[in-house]
C-alpha cells in the first residue's frame, strides 16, 4: 500500500529476514489476485477440513470482517483461531511459531491416517 509506513517497514523486515523474498509481482499475478474472491468458493472445499488462523488486530490486506465472513461460509469440519497480533506480525515470532503450532496440530488431527 503506497504511503503506508507500517507496511513499508514490514517489507523491509521481510527483505532482511527472508533471503528469498522478492518484492516484484507480474501483471498476470496481480490480475489473478484482483479477480479471485475466496469468499465465493470457500464453501466448496467441504468436506475437507478448514482451519483459519489469523490475527485479531489490524490487517490492511485481510480485514477481519472478511475473514469472519469466509469462516461462516465454511462447512464442517472447521476451526478459527484469532491470535492477539496484527496480521502482518504473524510472519514473525511469536506469532509465526504460534501459527505453525496450531496448523501442525490441525494437520495431525485431520490429515494423518494413523
């Protein structure tokens, strides 16, 4: 978001901490992002398990009201984890580790055969 100091700092941190981070995007990729509306298809993934892990704080890219609406449209089995972080902070610890632990537990519960 041009002019957003918080996001500018976030992307600087990504470049510093994630060696493979790239800040360029192809026009075709951008077109796909603009056209894709997950809210329209989220119910179609059922009966596969759906776990949404998100920050309950501010997120300029993924507003909480849209995440909650998507979760409501999901079918069972589903779970929602609202973490006490801003959305951008989930890419760094302690948010990152918490997300990975929650996702790992969800995968163990729903994707293992043993």
